[in-house]
C-alpha cells in the first residue's frame, strides 16, 4: 500500500468495503506512516462534521433565502 492509495481507498476502508487483505495492507500502512494517519484523522473529522450538519435543522434565514418552507426542512431531518 502506498500513500497515493490511501485517499482513494479511505471511504471504502471506513465503510468496510475492502477485502480483508486490502484492509490489512491499509491498516499496516497507517501504522507505519505518520502522514497518512494524519490524513485519516482529518478524513474522519470531516465525515463526522458532515454527518452532524445533516442532523441539524437549517437556519430559518437560509430556508427563506432558498425559498423553502418549513415543511421542506422536515424531509431533511
């Protein structure tokens, strides 16, 4: 596994969509590579923030600016 492969496979690694062999190679690379560990920390933080943002209701001002109604926001939440 190389540093170039980590960003390409990060989402699949987190989602457990890789074969056991590729997951092991990915994990082993992370143990050895400080830069890729830092990348994965950032990747996980970004993913967590994205999930959190989808769980919060949009501000009323934004909904109005987009021309959306209160009922439209319920679909999102």
